[in-house]
C-alpha cells in the first residue's frame, strides 16, 4: 500500500510535489505570511541557478579566482547584465545557503543574502522579503525548505526553455491564494480569466497597463501570448501600479524571474485614484481586475477630477470610476478588457446608469461577457468582462454580448476554472465578430450582436441575457452586492438631505435677521 502511494507521488508534476513538501513545513504560520517566505526562496534559487551556470562558464576561460581581479569581475558583471542574469554575491549563493541550512542562524543568513542581492542589483531594491529570522519561523523547517529546493534546478538555460520556474511559481501563487481564501484573491486573478482577457485583446506590440496589478499575472500572460505567437517580448512595455507593498514585491519578483522589465511598476499607498503613478500614460492595451464594488476609494475627494468625462462616479462604488480611469488612459487606437461585478451592467443608482449610457452612446463599448460563477477565490459576486476601445472602426454602432455562464468545470466544491477550449471559443467568437461578418453568426443562448437602438430600447442595461434570449438565473442575484449598492445610495441621499437641511436653516436665519 505504501509503495503504491509513493509511486503516485512520483507521478505528480514537479510543482505539485514541491507544493506538498513546502506545505508540510508550514506548521503554525498563516498562508499569507508563509507565501512570501516560500516564494522568496524560490526566487533566490532561480537567480542563483542562472548565476551559477554563467559563473561556471566564465571560470572555464578566466580561472576560478577571477573575482579577485577587479577588471575581470567588472567584465563578468557586464556579462550578467547582457544575459539578463542577476549578480549574486558569494554569501547569497545557494551553495552557501545549503551549507548553512542546518544551523540555528539560517534565518539571518537568508535575510543577509537578500540584502546582499538588493545591494548588487538596483532593480531589486526594497523588493525581496527579509523576514526569515523571525521568531515564529521554525529554523528546522526553513532548513527543510532549502533542502527541498536544492533538489531541483529551475534557473539554468534548459529549465528556462521549459519554463520550469514559471510553472512552479504560477502554481504556488494559485495554491497560496486558495489557502488564504477570500484575502488571497486580492493579489491573484485566476489564470483562466487572465488568459481569456489576453487572448481576446491580443497585446502584440505597444504599452500594456494595469493600474491595480496585483502579483503581475496580466503582464506574465501577455508575455506568454506574444512568445507563443512568435512575437518579441521587447515589443511591449508594461506599466502598472499597486497600493499594497507586499503584493507589489510579489509582482516585481514575478516579473524579474521572467526577465520582464518592471521599472514602470510603481507602488504607493494612495492608489491609482488619489495618486496616479502614470498620469500622462496613453496605453495601447489595458488589462485589469480591479476590486469589485469598492466603497472606500476616496471618491468624495475627486468629484471634479478630469477623468470623469462620462459622469461623476458615486463615492460609494468605484466600478465606474475604474472604467473611466481606464478609458482616460487609452491611446487613440487603444483597447482594453477588465473584470467588473455583474451589477455594473444594470445598476442605475447614483449616476451609474447615466455613465453607462454615455459610454455606450459614445461607442466605447465593444463586448460584454457574462462569466460563470465560482471563478474567483475572493468573492462569490457574479462577474463579467467589459471590452472597450477608442478609435473604434469595426462594428461601429454595435455591441457583442456573450453568455459564458455555462462554461468551465469545477476543480473543487467552491471553485471553477475555464478550460483552454472554453477560452479559445470565446476569443474566436470575439475576433470573428470584429473582423468578419461572414465568419460570425449570432447563436441563440450564447452570443448576439446588438445595435445601439436595441440597447436604447432596453434602457442601456447591458446584461447579456437580455439580448441573447435567456433570462438571468436566480443565482446571479447577490444579496451582499445589492445591499452594498443600496447602502451606498442611501448614504449619498442622506448627505444630500443634510446639505439641503443646512441650506434651509441658513435661509431661515437670513429671513429672521432681515
């Protein structure tokens, strides 16, 4: 029996085997904290592998003591830059960590290694985790993690060609998001949703922007899309912003291990609304998953903001603030795709209906996709995708509606994911619609092209079921979302009432005085 179990474990993919081993060593540490410990070590192993391969090649031609020669060392560091390999000082190399792994001081050794790497590589300044000496991290478990990761090679050229690290890192991000539950979704958008956005937008060349970038998944998938279509990664430049510093660090590491330039990935505590890190950016592609129905976005401080071309968004819900922020940052021929709560398709409270109407009448909306439930780790609120553009040429005066609620498959009782076939079907439908009226056909229950007159007849409600002939399922009603919306509306009405009462009191005082 034990032998059969061992065989089964050996058959598991590398990333799953590593995860099982790492998770066993977690003990009393929360997944949210452990995430940075494990992913930091994986990052360190990757850059050390890549460095050691280049280092050993250099030794063959220059001798083992070349680091004592300032000229040769400078030459080697230049070669590291040219090969997109981080320079790793002696005390930070994996061989050194392995030698120290069983000592009680291993936590400080790893922290010192992270410090040393940041000092040698400016792009990693203030990025790497330095929390390995903390008291609640069992040093025997930390040494066990180092031993586990010592058994794999993830950073040499052969491993990079197979994207071994990419698979491990992506899998670990997803598993940590599942382990954290609701909070985990704040840094991680499910891979299938990201792939769908990227496949539909096809960001081949130009500036790609995500103002709430989480751990950087949108950029990683954009790179994978380009490479899979024989494109050049240097043809895109990425721009992003994140308000959570630890998540920003994850994004910087996630991009660094793939050789993606992250100099324009910015962090500040204020966020994209209050402190836009790229105020003058006009992006060719915008891909994002902003927080759903965010009621704490400081909208009351931004009522006169120049981004609100289509109407002032309500202070109690950021959905239409995000939409207008994205459109504001689009280049003249730019296009974007974002995830929003499904309520954004039909709400009429606090000026939201008027903003949606203005967006449709101005020809900004290309396509709406109704997503299946249970795709997201951090919310059960029904979600949808909005695709929008500037300088729209194809299908002017029309909007494509797609209902994908029956797609995907359950991976456990609470979570669903889209298959590659699902993603391909949705992307092909959209591309056929945009480029060829002959290739595209309306399919009852799945997709429908609607004219502006048809949308106007339904009072600019954009719920796909209204157009393709299927009623909304009862499961699409979300009490919490509806309650949040009503609460925000009531709050604004009370503010207006307070202002009105104040004006009445001032008028009465004037009457009494005169």
